[in-house]
C-alpha cells in the first residue's frame, strides 16, 4: 500500500505531459482563412502584453468555451501561453474533444518578435 501511495504521489507531482510546440505549423495555420489565435495565459500575464488579434480563454476553461469561438471542429486554432506547456495542455484537451486543426505555438515572448515583423 505504501509503495502504491508513493508512486501515486510521484506521478501527481510530475508536470502533465503536453503536446510539443510546432511554431512553423502554427504560423502556417494562422495564414488559413478563419484561423483563431487563442491566448491561454492568466489575466495578469495578458496585462503585460498580448499578440494582436488573440482571443483569451484560460487553458483550464478551453474545453467549455471553445465552441463560442470555433464551433466548427476543423477551424484552424493556434494556442499560446508563456512557455508552451499550458497551450500544450489546451491542445490535448481540444484534440480529445474532436478538434482536428489545433497547433501549439509555444510562448508569447518567442512569438511576439516573429509576429511583430512586417
């Protein structure tokens, strides 16, 4: 029993596995008609800056609120956060809900210079 509890404790303390960041695929997805850019960071992080045109849905709420922005499950969706971890979790959630064109663009500070380039 102790071994099982120790294993469970260890598993719960490890970060959740999330999808890999693919910035190239994310940038291509943003070029598609109807693409939706979603910021899954906290409101405090967004106050420090956000990407133009990004919509906000906290990663923990993505599954219940995505249909408001993208009712069509084939809509190109690009997610970002601070580092790519939360956007990866959101990507996994959306894929599990049947969304077929979801990309994890990674972190805001990496994307901002790329998207700010004319």
